[in-house]
């Protein structure tokens, strides 16, 4: 498949869980959010120089390419792995930035305030990761592993989730357990496949 057909095949997929279009790069920090989201979820690719409607506009300057590198290496903590491929098609320069799933999650994007924030890629959106995801990633980095013990606190969480899909705040209120404890236990229950999560109505919900 030549470059033209390859790019058109990617564009025909539209934006989805593992693909995002960027018309232009004007702020490396904003681009870092997409890099963070892909690295923390399933990996993915950014098509730089493609409009939201799928029309090619092209990368207009070397500065945009420089900012792409900044997004991965300056505004991501820790640095994200990212590969760049440049295509010249129909008079346009298109850059495909490929971000693999990271084994050092969370990959955070550094905002204008200097604070690192981790993102998830859900459908075609970049969503701020929940505290439960952060705890889950921390535990997954533990080389000694984590044990799951059936305690009274675990029982309370399982009881309130038995017939409901609840947010973190709802679980905290229903169980009357300390919020940090609920976060830790939810992360462990997800890790051991007892609890699952979904993103609905602009919030993370947890269920058995």
C-alpha cells in the first residue's frame, strides 16, 4: 500500500479509542494530554495535519514538529515513548505520531500550572484518570505483588455494589469508610477482577 492509500485508510477510520486527529499543533501541553491518554490506555496514534472532518491540511512549519517532540519529552512525566513518521501526500505533509501503551503508567501531562495530570483515552475523548486508576497503576508497579484479604471493609464495598453502579463518592458515602481506603480497596478489587469500571454520564462508575 502506498503512502496515499495508507493515510486515506487511517483517516477513513475517523477518531476513536486509538486514533486522534490534530489540525495543527499550537500548544505542546495540549498535545501532551493525548500522548498521556494513549500511553495510559491502549496506545494509539495522532494524525497531525488532519482536520476533525478528515480533510488533510498538513503540518505547516518545523515549529509544529518541534512541539510534538516537546509534548512527549518535556511535558510528559515520565517521558513517553513516541515514534514519528512523516508522509508527503497530495501536497501536504502529514505526521503520524505513534504512542505505545506504557509499562510505566501513569504517564502524566504537565499543565500550565506545572502540575502533572494523568489521562485516559475513552472512545474519542481524553479523560482525567480517577484516583482509583492512579492507585491501580501504583499497585501494578509493585514487584512483590498485592494480596487481597476479605475484610469487613471489603464486604461493605461489595455489599453496596451488589445491585448498583456507583461513583467513588457514592461508595464513600454509602460505606462510611475513609476515602483513601476506598480508593485502595477498589483498585485491588479491580486488579483481582472482582470489580469493574465504566465511564458514563461524565463520571467513573464501579460495579461487580
